[in-house]
């Protein structure tokens, strides 16, 4: 089995690819919210001053090796894009600003602000998109227990990213719990959705109680109904521009 690329090796190859244009390499997502050695799929943000065509090609080899190691492709932004895109990527920016580890350089955060208005607008759109995706896939995989189990595996991470963004709309919450079970309970308390199917996803991910193929349709339907409730809550949840 081929040896998987490490974070240090990724940073080294990105440094070689971008040279002096490389401004920052930043770890974010669940790995940055937990202490200790990062594990699982690692989310990386790359900030460059300029993005030359040759540098983009050179970074391609590192990106392929990183993805082969089981991680998402790094998100690469120019410094100007990073400073100006918090309004359209409010969920992602809120998550990065609340928990990140700088692996190279420095992440410029002064003046980078996520407003609750922008957060709610993107969140409502993303929740509806996730709801429609699950509804479509439920119909396409009707009667296919293994297929519905695989669907649950695929949607878990995205759902909890939306949950954390939801908590940031509630009063006084700027950095939601790192623990997904606590996040599910807090979202249920705030919005009135049924938390049981989402706690089942957490237990399945943690290995404390696996969802069987036979149980998958009911858990999937529970997640669908919970997202439907969340979409309705967001539709009625007005926020100021702060």
C-alpha cells in the first residue's frame, strides 16, 4: 500500500509550487476544532497573493496526492478573494474564523467579518439544497437498503456543518461545541427538530452503535424530516444585519 501524504509534505509541496506567492496554508474543519494530532479527512485552505498558471499546474500533483490520501482538495483563494468573499461563503468563513490552525505563513483576519444576515441567507439556501438532495436520493434508492446506508454516510458531515452554522444564528453562540452530539442537542433545543436520527449518525460515526442496513431507511427519513423542520425554522427566523 502506498504511503499517504502528510500535512507537512502537503505544505512543503505547496511552498514549492507557489513560491513567494504563498501567503498561508491553514487547517480548518473538524480537525482544527479538536486538540491533538489531526485525523480523518483534513480540510485545508490555501491563500496566495497571485495565482500563476504555472503554479496552479505545479500544485496539481500535490492536490492529487492529497486526495489519494483521503482528503478533500485544498480550497485555494487569492488574498483579494479571501478578503472579499465572506458575504457569499458565510458558513465556511464562520467555521474557519472560529477554529483553524495556521500551518504556514499568516491568515489575515482583520476586516474579514461574517454577518448574521449573510449567514442566514446562505444557510437557508444550503439547508433546502441538502433537503432536496436527500429527498431525491431517497426516492432513487427506495428499497435499496445498502444504498440508503451509503447515502447516510455521505450526508453526515454536511448536515453537521449546517447545524453549527445554525447555532451561530442563536444569541451568544459564536463557536459551537466541537462535539457533534452536543451540537445536535443544541440545534434540537433551538429549532424544535427531533434529534434522535442525528444522534444515531453521531453514534454510527463514533462506532458506539452502528446503524444497520435495516435501520437506515428510518434514520434517513428522520434526517429528512429534521432538515425540513430546520428549513421552516430558518424561513421564519429573521435576523438583523449584525
